[in-house]
C-alpha cells in the first residue's frame, strides 16, 4: 500500500477539529503520515500525549524564520495561518526528502470514505487543487478565489516545487483578509495555476470538497452499506466552514446565509458532532480543564446576527479594526 503524506496546522482553539480530521483521515487512509504545525504549546503537548504514531508534531518556532516573523507582525491570526499554509507545506517538503507527494489539508475537514479515488484521479499530476464549486446564488463569491485551499497537493518534481515555492513567496509578501489587486488571502493566488502549470490537475470527484458554499446543489443519500453518498459517488470529505462548538455542550452549525437557501445535510453534521463529543472526552482525560475552541452561545448568536444583517463594507472595517 502506498504511503501518503499530509500536512496541516492548528492551535488549541482548533484542536478538537484538527483531531477529528486527522483520525478520520487515518481511518480511510491507513498508510498515511501527517505533519502538524502546532500553533501553540498546548496543542503540541496534547497531541504528543495522545500518542498517535502517524502524527509528527512540529513547533511553530521550528518553522518561523525572519521573513515569517516580519509578516506575522502586521497580520491577524487568521491571516498568519493562511500565510503558513504555503510556508509550512514548503518547510515539510524541504525537511523530509522521503516525501514524493505532499498534500496540505485544512483542519476543519472530516473524511467519510476512502481517499484513494482522489489520488487515482490525480495520477502523475505535479499539482492538485479543488474548486469551491459555488452554487448559482453564490457565483459572485468566485471573485475571492476559484479554488479552495482545503486540499492542495504538490509532487516533488520541477513544476510541483516551483509552484509551491512561488506560492510561499507570494503569501509572505501579501496575505490579508481583503480583496486587493487581484489577491485575497492565500487562495486567490491559485486562480492562475491551471494556466501556468501544465501539470496542474483540478480535482473533479463529486464527493471531494463538499461544503456550505456548494451543498445546496447536490443530492445526498446512503448506499446499501450505509455509506453517505453525494449524487452517485461516495462522500469523501466535507469542509465544516463556520462550525462552532459551544460551552453548553451543543453546536452551532451554520449561519442563515447558507441554511436559508437549503438546510444543511443533517447526517453529515450528526457524524461530525458525535466525533467531536468523543474527542472532547478523550482530551479531558488528559486535561480535565480543557476548553479549547468552546464558545459562549450568546457570543456565537451575536456573530450570526452580524453575519446576517451587517453590510459587507461595515464588516470589512470591523475586521481591520480588530486586526489592529
């Protein structure tokens, strides 16, 4: 069985989500190894205490160089994490020469079936990316980026390494939460990859990359085996954008921006929530007072109201103020 290499990054606020992603990936890709950039000490300590042999924990201090520290000084937490998605992927490729193909995955994914169909589709491609696949109602969101930095793969060949190196340099130079001069965070840079690199493959599997911005256009069901299906294909992974864990033991799935068009796919979320509950129990065996990522319900409700009713221009001003 082929060894598969992945990388991701998260802090203690995303620890439960990151753990859920990693455990589900290991379930459906048993020969995998994942390199995790631990954004704070608590994350590294807990991950190491959980003793998962397929996880390699790397401290932020090991990755940060002068260029990154300079970028960090004027970026918000989310912006710096976006900067690191390319930089950490590049770091792993530079420091682990045994890796022939490395895939960056977001921490807030959950895998529901075998990932091999994605790799079969990618084949010998040097670069692999996936579109947002926005619904008709959200097509205008494409101005912020055609592709989603949730699954990005690079092969150790000329095109793969050149693309990754260039993406890293671009993100160090500019990576902010705003649309400016054809750039938006780390994701808008991907728009030009299909035209720049002949070895760039766009993942087309319908079960990959299901998310709040596209689920309304799909039919979900179950196979006779009980596996979740998207149209006629197995659901491989779902992206839990906006999902919040609450201090009262409940969850906040999505804002009405998405659910007003179509209710969220219930069983997909039900499985995720059950996994998060189990993981919280496991982590609290080690750290009884752990509260990472658990939000106060009233604060989440307020945020949802802001998302629903405050104009985008005003929200952009608020973001800049908070970042400062």
